[in-house]
């Protein structure tokens, strides 16, 4: 009995310590949960806000009491640098992108989203100086053997000679629709705006807001039109000195590398395509289109006349007039152009 009483007494005297240990363990567990939740919440916030970069103004860089501001830049939001290792770079908080080319590799970027019809504008400053052998591209394209594609390609040249602007259109894998122009300004001295309008009725190429080429929907005469395959926007800078400059006679001067092209002020209106639902954000079968007037836009008589004058002055090749390549006559769509 005495032994039991003594044991019972020790149990009662140790009870406060057990309670204290339990409370301490619970406190530590609670703190651990709070810390875990804080880090988890921060990670989710960052994951749900893609492509953010941390910036402080120069006056704030040395002041740790001022919180870091999260900024979304245009190129961070809309594009990924798809190849070329670190030769492609995004600057100025995401508002400037540069591609470079050296003897080892070129570089490129692509849009994160796919479009099924779009109106796209990009300001580009091309490789300056002796750019012979280099090609800067800016184009929309789908994937696969029967792909669709709408091309701007800028073919470099020797110092003092004009760039060649090469355009082409592929529908269901069929290209050979080249039109080429000599640019009427120095595209390396400043940025110029290159635009593609692609809707169910036509495709129009613009330079600084002036139409230079129109490709009408010619399905009624059996020419497949680009209206079923979603496309991404791509751009690249690469070496093509086997053909790009004077048919490959003028080669790239690698002593001048790296060659650099710059991009800014990307804007777009587009029907975003979802692979998950196999559908577009635009219902092109249910007009009116509201603010999407570009979906039905075509050149009016005045704009088409302006385009024809420009083509007469600056076009240096037109597949519709090439009797040597097409001895059987021009492509059917040439009747509508």
C-alpha cells in the first residue's frame, strides 16, 4: 500500500512536466504547420503568376525596407526563348528581346499560345552593317507535313545594299507563293513595325501600317485556305549563307559576329486556340464580332491601290509572274490577287 502511494505521488508530481512537454510539442508542431503553410502559399502565388521577375528601382536597390515589386513583362508573358541557349535574351523588364547569331548557333523564340486567326504587330530592328548570309524570320506556323505558314523573312546583304524582304504562304504544306521586296528604308537604323492580319477572308502583310501583300481566300476555286490549323508565332535569327545573299555567292563574315536583331512593342488581337477543348476563343460563325472587327477586315479600294503602287516600286519577285518556274501558268489564286 505504501509502495503504491509513493508511486502514485511520483506520477502526480511528474504530471505537470508531461503536460508541459505536450504543450511544447504542440506549439512546435503548430509553428511548423504555419511555416509550411506560409512557404506553400508563397510558392502557389508564384506558380499562379507566371513569368514574373523581381525588380526594384535604382533608388530602392539599397533599401531593404522597401518591398520587392513583381512585374510582368510583355515578352515574359507571351513568349519562350525556344533555342540557341543564352543567345536569346529578354531585357528591360520584359519589354525588349534580342536574338543573336554566332558561328556555333543562332537563336529563336515562340509564342506560348496558339492562334486560330490573329492580327499581330511587332517592331523589329534588323542586324546592322554587313549582314550577308543571315536570315531574320518572323512568322506564324502550324506543325506537321501539311502545315500552314505565313512568313516574313529578312535576307541580309553586304554593307550598303538593301535588305530583301521575302514573304511566303503555305497551305496544307503547299508553298511556292513567294513575293520579294527591297525595303525602301534602312531597317537597321531604327525599329519598324511588321504586321500580319490573318482572318477567314484574307491574309495581309503590312510594313509600318502600309499593306504590301494580300492573299485572298480562294477556296471557291479549289485553293485550300489557312483556317483549320492553329498556329504559333515564331521568330529566329540564323545562318543561311548557302542561299540567302545573292543566291549564296556572298558568305557570312564571322569576324563580325555576333549578329543581333532586336524586338519590342509586340501587340496582338487573336482567337486563342485551346488544345484541351479543341476550340477557339472566337466564334467566327456567329457575327457580329463586336470589338473583333479585324476578323472581317479586307483591303478597300484605296488601300489596295496604295499597295499596288508600292509593289510596282519595290517588288522584285512575284511567283504569279514567274513563267520559268511555272510554265503551265500561274497558280489559281493569282487571278484574285
